[in-house]
């Protein structure tokens, strides 16, 4: 693994403080992606992670300076924070590469793509190559989550009893087809009626649709949510306002930590710091969000949980 003083300094700067004599408890990251290359800006420099609202300035520069940096730095940073398991969503070929690179570290999941051959995808699930479904983000193609084209994915999840990551929220990456209305959480309701046993978790707890998420999560106990991109992409006070309302609503047992890290290891530190620094959380709630809620949602065995705590 390639090391340098620069990367060590960047990791140290991105890490939230944790006493040297304390071992960081295990963390499950319920929202990752399998990129293996960096993105360049208009000046040919590594692109910094996004921020909202525009115009805004990113405080933490990108750690990876070349394609060769991405995988080693991502895995090294996961080790530093004791991220023992990641729900890894991407194209099937990318996910398989990451699983080979670090066996046992990831729950492989394939994202929605209208061009994917669903019959071939089902064969991958039959072989045990993937243990999750999603990220299902059809709104990037201008498609609603209740569209019939998504039905094969939910059917796979039901047939193999797998968790599903769904992108339903009012923000997302810029694409010409993206429309805010296709990210409305209520669009998921009929899907849940058709597949009542499927475990679903929604990216960013449906931000900023708080009222709709409250209705959805109160009515459907199989629905959980991650706190991922909004830990670092929007102003911290805005995130805390939304987050605290979810806690006050009694949903602290169904919120799970995530990063939405996609070749950007510096994001881990920002996301972890946002949860650790939240003044309205107690220690038990932090541990539930970092690990316990995901362990329950994923139905990890006692043996798996014990192994994670022995790392």
C-alpha cells in the first residue's frame, strides 16, 4: 500500500478526535459506492466533493490524487475508523472488484440501471455474488420508484430476502432527467404494499421531506433510513435541524450511519464527526446509529457481531 507524509497528514486532518488509549468501536457504513478512479475538474485537478447550496466552498480537499490512490486510501481510512462492514452499491463489475480486493468487508449491491439485463442480474444473486439491492435511484433517469421497470429489483429483494437502498429525497447529483418530484417518499408506498416483507432503507432519511418520512416510517416498520450525504454536503446546522427532528420523533432505532463515499476517503472523517459531535445524542444513540441499528436491520448473527467487536 502506497504511503506518503501527505496522505498521512490528510488522514489525520480528516479524522475526528478519539483518545489514543481508546479503541474506536466498530462502525457499519450503510452507503458506499465502488468507484476506482478519481474525477478531474475543468483544470485537470482532482475534483473536490460537492457541497450545497451553491456557491459554496469545500473545506476538506480530496485525498486521492490519482486513480492508484483510490482503493488503498479508501481501505486504509476504513481501517483507521474501524469501519468493519460497508453496503457497497455500484455497477456489478465494480462491486465484484471491491469484494475481491477486500473479502468479507462489503455487502455487495447493484444499483438501478435501465440498461442492465435483469435476467443476468438474477443469476448473480442466485450465485450469492450480491447480498443487497440498490442504490435504486431511478429519478436520475426521470423515473419514479413505483415505475414497473423497478419491479424486478424489488422482486429479487423479496425472493432472496435482501435489504434495499433507495434514493428518495429532494436533492441529488446533477443530471438532465432529475426532477425533485420523482424523489418524493410517498411514491414508495405502493411498492411497500406489494412487497411487505422487503427491508428498505432510504438515503438521507428522505431529506428534506421530513413530514412525509415521518408518515412513511411510522406506518411501515420495515423502512429504515441512512444518514449519509447530508452529514457533509449541506451546512451542518441544517443537517442537525433535520437530524434532531428525527430523533425527537422517536426514530433513533431506525437511523443508520453512512457516508456515500465514492472514491473520496476524506468523506469518512466528515461524516463520523457529524454524528459524534451532535449535541442532542447520548452515547447509546450514537452506538445505535454507528452500528447496532444496522446490525439489526441486516440481521447479522451473534458470531458476526462478536467478530466485529474483536477486530
